[in-house]
C-alpha cells in the first residue's frame, strides 16, 4: 500500500531547491553521473529525480493518473538498488515518492521489490519473484523514466477510463453516465465512493507475482503469474484469481526489435462479485489483452510504435444490459531525432478508442475516444542531466472539455 502524506505544496519548495542546487553546481560538473557501488560491486545504488511544471489540466483531466496527480506537473524522486548475495541471487528494489508540483499529497511506495534467481550463470535464464517488472507491452517496461523521449505518457498506459475494479454499473445507462469522467467514477454496485477509474495498462505500478525470463540477443521470452491485472496491479490478491501474461521479442537485425504480448486475469474484486445476483457470481470477469510493439533505431533516429487491445467482461445486472465485453484499442507512434549530441527533438501521435454499447438513447462508445499529439525537444546539460519542453494537445469525443492544449517543461537527473 502507498504511504500518502498531506501538504504536498512542499514539492514546489523541493523542486526549487533542486533547481537551485543544479544551477549552483552545474558549472563545476559536480553532479554524480554513475551509480554508487559498495562492497566491490555487491551493492549498487542509483537515483532519478524529475521535476515537471505545466498549467493545470484539472478542467480536462487528460493527464490525471490513479495517484490523483497530473503527469505533466510532477515532482518525482526514486531510489533503486541491487544487492548481489552470490553468483545466482540478487535482490532488486525501487522506492518512489511523487507529488503534484504545487498541490495534492505525497505518495511514497515501493515501485519494485523482487528476488532474482539465476540457476545457471552461463545461461540467459532467470526467475523473479515479488513486485516484478511487467511481461506485457513496451512502454510499461521502459516506465516513466529516462527512456521516455517526452514528458507525457501514451494514452493506453495513463488515461483513466470509466471502469473500476471495485465497483460496476448496473446497466449500460450507468456506464454511459460516466463516459469521459474517468478521473472520478461512481457506480451502484460495490464500493459506492467516487474514485478514479482504471487505465488500459497501468505503467506507474508493478504487479506482484513470479516471472520467468529466458533468452537474449535474437529472442527473449518473459512469462508472469501475478495477483493483479494490467489495468490494476496489486500487491495482495483481492479476488482469488491470477493473471497470466507473456511477451515474446525478436531482434532479427541490429537496431530492430519486434514483440507480441498477451494477458488474461480476473480484475473484479471479490467485494463486487459477492454482492452480485447469485446467477452472475461465477462468471469469468476478466481483463484480456493483446499487444504488439516495434522499435527501430539507426544513427540519430529512434522510432517506436505500439498497439494495445484490451477487453473486460462486466456483469449484466439490469436492462439495458451490457451483453458484450467492453473493448479498448490504444495505438501510438513516437520518434526521437538527435540533431546534435546535446540536442534532440521528439514527438508522439496517440489514440485511444472504445467499443459501442446500447443504452436507452441508442448505441454509443462506452467511453469517449481520445486523440493526443505531443511534440518537443530537449538539451543535455550533461550526460545525465536533461532539460526538455513539450506541447501537448488532446481531443476527446465527450465530456465537458473536448479539446485542450498545454505546455510542460521538465528537468530530469539520474545516476
């Protein structure tokens, strides 16, 4: 469970202190640039700090996350470590603290904490257990950090839909009332409190379970069995079900990686299924997903594309019934061009669409389709310190705000 600390306006002071410290020390190039190692390499410690600032998006909620923060206006600090206990064992962990740059509350939680076992030192095979990296898709494996060429996140990995795991609509009309309201969703069955909805894939949290990883170079395969689902990673199981996910990646030539992914897992909490009519309690209320991604890099160019298709089955309690699984399809194309060793440009075109259901007013997509364009550039002040600026524009087919553009600037430091 995350630790929440009130009075996050301190994040603004912390950001100011960080920026002041960077300005004071940059000329001397005294910022650390390599991970800290102790015990002849047995313990390695690294860190990353992101400070992002942007006008508030609270009218559109396009960049809202399940931590109730805006992804374009964050102060985030993380510490990661790896402890080698021998040739075959390693313990890895990552703790993150984040807050809105000016308001909200701090969230502090372990992002990753797992044991890695390598049975054979000479073979590319390992087993990981604990709060583990995902075995689905590309962006979630890269995370929010230094491998993201922009400040925002792809819609499929961040945008909050009208679905929840601890509450469900009783009819199609209930669901359509929450269309384009993913930042604050409420339904009559399950938890009655208004809470944020679920993204298609949550890139800000790791799931807990066991993962097997094999291969390197030409082909790599990861398979995981976890407590939560792509949309709702969990530390503790809340429904007695498990998710099985897998990703197969091929590298047929230098610079090219192609991969496919799949996942299936029960997503509805037991607190919901226990209050359903008896005839509906034993159905398979699962999230199923398929994914494909490709990356190609050559010279100063890097191009990535990804497709995520997901569906959820929800209970058909009252008319008008939700008879078919709810589907969502997310796609994005992004690129980065290093025009100079210190200067780069980047951009992303992104779309998230939803299937139709039939309510009292006729057929309509169960959530409002969203399109996003984000573009910008950055400058490396030193190898591990970059400042960047972007402009992002969102269009949505529903909600009180259907179009919104905003800019954001970020300072990112890591070692």
